[in-house]
């Protein structure tokens, strides 16, 4: 008689109550979780953390846990590239990030008989909040207010406003849609850019496809990048595209650094061609030491952690528990299944 | 036969097309506008401006314009306290600010047989945008991001988020309502505080009255002041009220400085009791030179100009033209009539 149970290995730090929520979600679920064998999180939802040296005994325990796993919550932190040999029973990995393309490729899992689901959607709220924080920061002249306080200067002046502007949002997925939704509250219209044609519908006022963005750049007061990094989006925004934006436009990158030509962006920021950049991602991370972005006062730079908020783990576990139910019933497709062909 | 015309004196700077919009609004309207006799605006919607020295001839011209006026767009910039003697025909002043209480009192107009209408509502959008800019600035850790860029530090960490918080909004007028509406987009609930009881309705999740705010302070992650300065609101938020807020709460003042005890606020900011303050107004303006707020890094200080955006004059003129139509027809009450008893 086959074992009716499913062995779930929680392979990154989770708060204890969340581990219990997974364990209690179905009687067939058997959870393995040993935080002492995992990298030490710098904050609760840190899924990278500070690596540990494992003793020989700890190494054996971790190896054994990997060996038994049918399902993993997050990738193995030590040898993700050896996942298939280490975990012969493994059928599904639930990733904790929205963009898993680079990981899957790096770990050589793209041809594996394995399901990978992403955490797409979980980060939409905090990333869209960050986008708005950054857009408002520049649109409402906050850098000058901060500078004036430092010099004890009381200087009234006019600033631009958000209402009435237009945004071009490259990537009409959950992050882009939530950003458009928030912008719409501020009376900012938006055009959503998807890979394939789709009808215009809320929260976007219009939609277009990636190959036609050139037509839309001249009216983009705000350019938001919220798409995955694929062969089609690498270097999508170069000098020509930046030059086509209205003078003083704002550029927001919530996707991946290499989608924007970073040298061209730095140049456009230095001349004021681009008025401000709100970046959660850069081409190399950490940002390379000699990057001119470090000293550009019209850059708001976040070290790829704008999605790190207290509610993150709870939302990923909500998604995982829903997926686990579907996995056990075998009746419906998992949410956020990674598409190895599309790369996201 | 009485003169069917109404003499409208535009007494602060307006763009030429807006002056024409007033002039063309009704054949009975006769507009007097001489920008060369007005203070020089520092930005288009600057209704204070840099005063001019008038020559004897210019003085006479201005005196004559004041003498003829039936209606004024904005107060006389030179001797508003002599309005009644200077302008014997004057029946109505359209103010360009939302809060006219201090002006009316200062100019001794409170017992005048005069209608004053305010520009309440015009500034709701830009002020609410500014409130959100400031709230997001602190909630999403932007001061640290800016500091880290300056020191070339790439330091991932978690920040708080807006979603799921609760705001107490003192002043349920247009500015407070628009702020609540924007906060609601970010999944922030709110309680609106009005002078007199009113049913809870959108954009507020609940309502209460000014005399009961003490009960609501302990759940106010964000306290927004968007009410008028009156005897009932002067010093409304003192040390006790600040101490009742959750630790690290954010305080926003879009109303008037004296509504908050500024020394108590500075003290609460220095201990972290209050996590951040977003101030468009201060007790004395400019902020007094020895104020500890100048050096408080958890203060975002705006020199009472958060409402100054390019669309401002257009919106005030929209309101004025609507009011002018009502004035001429005599059929309906003017919008935003100042209530001399209530003080707003």
C-alpha cells in the first residue's frame, strides 16, 4: 500500500505559527523543519539569510531531510544545482520569489521532471507601495524639502503633482496591475504592456504589446518596469527608449536590473533627461562600487528589498497551503506554475 | 436704470487665459486686472508673492480699481484691513485659500456686511498627495535608503508597509476625505473625526466627534490633522494625546500648526514615541529658527506649500466662475461660504 503521506520540507526560515499552519492544513501533510540547519534570516521573511557552517552531524541531518522530501518550500540553500540527485522523490518546489527564472536556469532545473511554482502576486502590494513612495518622492519634490530642512531654509515653491499624468507599465502581471491600480487612485492613467495582445481593461486605461512600446514612450510621464527578465526584455530600455520619454519623466524598476541599460539610465539622469529613478533592482546586485547611481540625487535606490515586509511570509504560506491542497487532491492545476518555455 | 454689470477685481496674479475665462463667463462681468500692480508671484499660483513698491501713479490706479470693485478675487494685498473703506461697493471676496479664518479675523472683516467664500476643496488633491508621499516616506523606510546611498551601503532589510494599518483623520472635510480615499486604496482603514456626529460612510470606515478622539488615539497608526484652526482645535493634540498613540505612529498636519503642541511633538519625535511627522504647517511660519524640528530626521517639513501645484489656479477659477454665475443669478447660495460664527 503506498504511503498516503506527503513529506514537505520547509527549506527556508518561517515563523513557527506558519510552519504549524502548513502542518495542520491536511492530515496527510508531514512537515520537516529545522531552522537550525538553515541560513540565519536577517528579518523574518529573509529567504537568503546568512549562511551557516554545518557540523558533520548537521550535514547528515539536512541531507536526510532533502532525501525524503516530496515537496519543498523554497530551494535548497546549499546545493540547489544538485536538487535532482539529492531529492529523488521531489515533485514540486514552491519558490518564495515572484521571479524564479534566473534561479531555475542557474540550478539547471529547466529540463527537470519537476513542478516549480512561484510566489508571484505575494509581493505585488509592497512593491506597488514602494513604486508609489518613490514616484511621490520625486513628483512632490521631497528631496528638496529634506535638503532645505538640513540647511534650515524655509523656501516656498511649487511642485509638480501626480494627478493628470500618464504611466506606461511594462509588465501587466500582478505587480504592474497593482501599481496601475494605485496610480489610478491618484488620477494617473496608464497603458499596460503585455507580451501578447489583450483587451484594455481596468486597472489599465489601454494596453499594448512589448514590441510596440516605442509608440508609447513619448507620452509616458512615468515608466514602470514590472516584467520578468527574459531574452525579450533584456536591455529593453536603452538610450533610444530613454530619449523618447518626455523630459523629466520618472523611471521605476521593480522587475530585474538588466531590463534597463544602466549606463544609459545614469547618463539620462545626469542631464535631467530622466527626472528621477526609483530602483528596487540593479544590473549587478549589490550595485557595483563605481556606479554613478550611488551619487545621483535623483535616484531612489532600494537593495532589492522593497518586497520585504512583515506580512510576506504569511502570504506565501497562504499560497503554499492552497497549492498543497490542490497538489493532494490532484484535481486542479497549481497556482503560479513556472512556465519553463516562457521563462516566468 | 441700475448698472447691470458687475465689476470684478482680480487682486492676485492669474495666468492670462484664466483671466479671460472669468471675463468671458458672463456678458455682465467686467474684469479689472493689472498684474503690474500686484506682488510678483514666485510661481504661477503664488497668492502672496513678492510685494512691489508702487509709484504715486500706480498707487492711484490701484486705489481706483479697489474703489470700483463689486467682487474681488482674493484680498487686497496692501491694506486688507481697510477693505470696507477702500471698496465701498464690495459685496463678495473669493479667497484663494481653504482656511480663511485667520485672514478674516486679522483683517477685521468678521463683522462686515460682506460674503467671503473660501477655496476649500481646491487643495484637497495636492494636499492628500503630499500626505501620502510623507506617510509612504516613513512607512517604507525612505530616509534610510537615501542615507545608505550616500554612504554607498547595500543593506537589505525589512520595512513596515501601509496595508493593514489604521488612520485617525481629524477633519472630515474635503482634504481629510481625499486623504482617507487615497489611504483606502492602500488598504488602510480610517476613522473620520467631525465636529458634529455623522453616519460612517465612505471613504471613512467609521466616524466620531472631536470630543471623543481620546478613545481612538490608541489604534491610530497614522494621525492626520486636516481640520480648521478654531478655538476648539487649538492645542487639540498635546503631550497626552501624542502619548496615547501606538509607539512609532506617524503624525501628519495639513491643517494649521497651532492645532498640535509643537514642543510636545518635537519631544515625542526625539524619543521615537512618534515615528515620523509630515508637516505642511507649523505654529509660526517660517518655522522659528531654534526649533528642534529643523534637525529631526524623522520630520518631513514643507513650508506651507504642499498645495502649490500647477493646476491650482485653474481649479480656483473653475470655482470662482461657478460662484460668479450663482452670484449673478442670485438663485442659489455660493459654494464655500465662510461661516463667521464657526470660523471656517
